[in-house]
């Protein structure tokens, strides 16, 4: 067996570890967890492409302006629902600590843990981060089950528009009072 000094795999691992430490500069960034999340995302996209192929569908479907609008509204609403909604807090509980309300119908949570647990917590509490996953799933849905995907998208888009109208209504009420 080669020693660590002459084993190329061990040498590469040590070089990656050193570079990660230099990058972190004393912070607790879970780079390994981030790498794992990227790997899961890439594997999910690969699995989706295999599913498209097995279903005999074409993966070069065109996304028109209305589909893009529906996709954008749906992605916005579902990512906020998963990352901030009180009802979905059980999905985040293993990775977070409750800190209170942050906005109407939204929670403030602090990510806890380290390594992969921290990376997963950061992913599922960040609507900007979850949006990529949601949009990717929506895109595969348009290829594999377009009617069902558009119907679900219409529901979440309507809720997103309703949320904005609720917030605007409250703001108008406050302006009338003040």
C-alpha cells in the first residue's frame, strides 16, 4: 500500500481539504454539504432526463410566454411555501430552530447543525435556493405531464397573485387610516 505522500488519491483529497480551508477562512461554510446538494441536483436532472427518454417524450419542448409566466409564479409561490410557510415547518424542523414570524404567514428560522445538515437547512429555508429545484421539476412536468403541471401551476399562481392582493389591500387600509 502506498503512503499518503505517494498515493495520488490521498494527495488529491488533501489538496481539496487545504483549498477548502483556505476558502472558508475560519467560517463554517459546509462545502462538502454544498457539493452533495449539487450532486443530488445533478443526479435528479439526470433521472428526469432518463424518465423523459423512457416515457418516449421529447426533451426539447418549447416553453412559450404564458408557460414561462405560469412557471415563474408557481416557482415563486412553491419556493416560499416550502421555505417560509408555518404549515411546512415540520419539513424544516430537523434543520432549523424557530425564531418567530418574519412576515405575514411566514416564519423566521435559524439554520442549525453543521456539514450536510447545515447545507440542507440553508437550501430548504432559502426561497431563492429552492426556486431552482422547483423550476426544474416544473420544466420536467411540462414535458412528462403538461396538463397536470399547468393545472397545478395555475393553482399556485392564483395563490401567489392572491397573496400580493392581500398585502396590497392591507397596505391600502393602513394608508387610509394614516
